[in-house]
C-alpha cells in the first residue's frame, strides 16, 4: 500500500493550492480516503474525509468553506482543493486510507507573505 502526495508549496495568504494523492496497492474505489495535516510538535489533525463513492464528505471546522476534498476512482487519486489559505494552514499534508497503517511522505504547504 502506497500513498504519494504532491502539489504543496509556498503561497501567500488568501491564495490557493490543489493537493493530489496517488494511491496504489489496494482497491482504491472501495475505501474511504482522508487528508491529515501535521505541524512540528503537534499530533496529526484530520482535515477532510471522503467515502468510497464520494457520497459522504466531512471537514474539520477549521477548513470548512475553504477546502474541498474530491476523488477520481478511475485514477486512484484523491484531491484537496485549498482556497483562502491562512498562515495557520501551514503544515505537512498527508493522505491515508484509514484501513491501512501506511503513510506517505507528505507534501509541505507553507502560507506566508
């Protein structure tokens, strides 16, 4: 089982980024997918989750109305569109299928002027 996150970078406050996560090694279309983020010294925070068919989507209160999670089961990929970014969104972002213990390397998002 493998997750490869990409799309991070440096962006100014108010800007946007789209993260991607390519998954492999399991039946992607059957599994819930989640995005987490982590800053140094803190536990990983669940940012968003999407069910296998995209019928159920939930967000952390801190990102509601600004972030959108989506998935393409034909490409085994989950996305996180991040708009109106704030400095407090700075973190390493990870995707994960909760059924598995594996984590990817993450992608760094830095929001700064």
